[in-house]
C-alpha cells in the first residue's frame, strides 16, 4: 500500500462519507475479491462502500 494511505483500522473509525475516492475504490475491489470468504459484517461494509460510491456518482 502507499505510505500515506489510511489503513482499514483507521477508516473503520470514521464515517464512510469521509473516505476519499481512492480508499473507496481500493477497499471495494479488495472486499469484492474476497467476497466468498467474508462474514456478514464484511458484506455489510461492502454494501456501504457500494452505496457511497453510487451516491457520489449522482
């Protein structure tokens, strides 16, 4: 990861609306790749990321 990129632990403590586009893109891709293995909490986070990405497109 890039040196100045916030990690998931830090991001989980702030509102998803405060994540930047690169963070949304990165974790959306990562969680999508792991989809068969994530638990319901991870799936919920992925849904939140997807909803935020859609909201920003409007």
